[in-house]
């Protein structure tokens, strides 16, 4: 796989996992990537920028995973608290 194919795959993969501001950010990264591919510059420059875009997409994915994990933890805490209130109310 070339760097460009890797970047395209990563952008699609992460865009399918996120929503809201993170999705918008990935859409902007995708637009930048497309402009870089079409730009009349040396391949070495295109490869370097594509690598940076790939790294940014990986970071966005990590942030999304962390946020998802935090939401899951908070959800569990709320469920435990709701159960405790229900148990106290039935006594």
C-alpha cells in the first residue's frame, strides 16, 4: 500500500467512526489531502504532507476513542447511581 492509499483508507475509516466536530475536522483533512494530491509539487512534498495528514487522522481517532471510553464510564456511573436511588426509594 502506498502512503496515499493508507491516508485515504484511514480518513474513510475514522470518518465512519466519528461525528460532530471530529467528523468536520476529518472532512477538512480529507479536502486538504485531495488538494495536495492535485497540487503541482514534487512527490516528496506530497508524501510528507500525506504522512502528516495520516498522523493527524490517527490522533483524531485516538481522541474519539478516549471520548467514547469516557462516555461509557460516565454512563456506568450514572446507571449505578440510578440503581442506588431506585433501591433506596423502594425501601
